[in-house]
C-alpha cells in the first residue's frame, strides 16, 4: 500500500533522512522507533505529504503522492499529531466533526451523516460520553482519544500517529494502544506509530522499523528484529533483553552501573 523509494530529506542544509526504502502492506501495524533526531516524525509528515522529499518518491496504491489532491489524501490517511491544541473553545464532538472535512463540499454544514459517523468514531475510541464537554477541559488521555476519533471520522485506510501516548500515564498508554489494535483487527487498518516506548511498541506492533541519524538500522518482525547488538548501536546504551513471561515477546531494559 505504502512505498517509500530512495527518500531523502533536508531541513535547509541539514540532511534528516537518508536513502529510505521500504514498503508497508495493507493491514500492518508498524512501530517506528529510534533516538531523538532520528527523523521519525519527519518520515510521518512526508507520508502525509505535509513535507515533500528532497529526493526520492513515496507512493500510495502505486500512485505517487504528488498526484493526489489534499482532500483525496485526507480520505485515505488520518494523522494524529503529538500535541493537538486549539485556540477556540470547541466541544469534543466539534473536534471530531472536523475530521469530516474531506467528505464535505465547500462551506457546507455538518449533515446528519457527518454526525452519525463522528459519533460512531467516538464510540470506537471510547470517548462518546465526552461529546458535549469543552475540549480544553479534558485530560490528556481524553484529548488523545478525541483526536484519534477525529482522524477516524475521515474514514481513512491508514493511520499515522506521532508519539500519541507521550504525555499519558501507563494505564492510558495501554488503553490507547488497545484501541489501535482493535481498529487494526476489526477494520483492517494500516497503522504506523512513532514512539519512544520500545516495550509498548513490542507488545502491540507486529513490525518494527528502527531509525538512527536518518537511516534505517533494521526493519522486520518484532520478535526477530529487537536484538541486543542492534539496540545498543541504535541508542548507544547497554541493554538486556528478557522474554515477557506473559507472551514470550522481548522486554528491553537499559543497564545501569
């Protein structure tokens, strides 16, 4: 579904991504990990065409992104950014209804169908009871679920998430990823999530892409790719890897001296 071919990107003279090549098939749940400055968030913005590669090509359904209009892309890709904020005092339902924009005509009012789909999205993300609440009064976890619902209201095939649980406590981190896994299984959605929490990615993502200094260090099935040498090279820290007694998946621990 998504093809990244020889992609390079620069911010002014600083090269952020280097010769990236990979493809993601329909229905995959992929975690993108790596140290700060590795280019993870930039990669998501390129896939969502918020940025344009300096070199190389990204395609969706074998069609280069440059041939899609913004509205066409928004019907295919939902994007959940790290910190969503708004100046105006919208309700949670207002925020979710914004996700219907790609399906509306210019200057059109929300239809009954828009409201139905938005409420359904809120049901899917366990935030329907917040529909009348002012967005700015919500907790971090509640806001993230509302923003996810807004992305779902676009009715996308792909979800891109940039550190969606970075400000959440452990319970809400797990709950958020459980929702993503449910969407992946029930709707066959393709999900790419950037995260600094390796162990969270391990438990939910079937595939991991590891970036360092803008290049791919490793890419493969979660059970196979998280090797001690790879992680120590990527993060420049000693680690230990132990099997999770609940499911056998690897658990990563930094070594402390």
